[in-house]
């Protein structure tokens, strides 16, 4: 089972993913957590993704450009010829505006890693949790395009591989106000302000619901609130797992 979070930068996608993974593990479920920095690598429970990374050392920018190029060449060379792209990397990367070579290269690098992890998840009965994945990639593309219609966005969502459960994280206003000094993660575009990105996440949420996709929306609880927004996610995941196990038993 694949669970994917999406939402504007700083909304708490990674924090929710970490908490949900811990919650499910405590209930005895097998969970694989994949964080946005390296989606092809399993993340330890002690990961601290919200902490800012150190400043880039001399030559770091060049290495960041060289690594995606190298990984893309190696993956393409090792991949058998096939008429389709199961990871959606090519189709989504091609949706970027022309001339954005480096952004396209970075997106292809991330999507190759994501595709490998996604394929592994499809062969595994564990719960795979991605703090962001294909839906966030679509949002990133839309942010750098001229205004797109709902039909055009829906077409991109159809191209991307589909998760079993998509969870939108609603951003708090205080989070959106604190984005100016925060380091961006993959698929978190600099274009547009946080309010625009929050509105886009809500728009995508509506499109997914209208297409009968399994989707939830989580809101951060206030300090005085007894409600845990993860309860809804946990119940939905357990219910879906029970249905899956019943079908395969």
C-alpha cells in the first residue's frame, strides 16, 4: 500500500509522515518511510528532515548538477528498452516549460529515484509512506507553467502513477508566513507565494476527489485541541489494509 502526502512548502508533510509511520509501527504494521531528500532510500525513525541542511561547500553547486546527470545516464543505460515509462519521469519532466534544462534534469533525477522506490512498493505488502511524491511533482510543474485549466492539471495527474491514499496537509497561516528563509525541498517551487501554493494544493485535492481517488485532508490541531488529525489517516489505512488482506486471503 502506498500513501503519499502533498501540500504547500512548510505545511508539515514530512512531520506528518514521520508521525504516521511511528503510529502504524506501534500498531504492529510493517512500514517503509521514504523522505523527499532520497526517496530511494529507507529512512530511519530518528531522521530529522525539518532541520536545515548545512550551507553548500565550494564546488557543491557543480556536484549537484553533475550527480543528476550521472544518475540519469546510468539509469537509462541499465533500463531495458520499453515503449512506456512506468515511472512517469519523462512525461512529467517534458511538461516543464522549454529552456528549463537544469530544473528538468533535477526533476528527472528525483523521478528516477522515486520510480525505483515506487516499483519496489508495488511488490511489497508493507505500508509505504512518501512525504511527497508524484502529486507534489504535478503541483511543482503547474506552479512554473502559465495558468492551467482543471482538465490540463487532471491530465498530468492521470499520467503520474497513482497511490492508494493521497493525504493533503493544510498549511497553517503561521507556517506560510515563515517560508522566506526556509530551504526548498524537491518539488517545492520558488515561483508564487505560499498562499498560491496552498490554493493549488486545495485545487488538486478537489480534482482528486472528483475522480474518486482515495484522498484525505489533514489540518494541524491546536495546542488545546484533543483531536489528533492522524487518527483519520490511521483508520483509513487500516480499513484499506483489511480489505486488501481479505481479498488476498
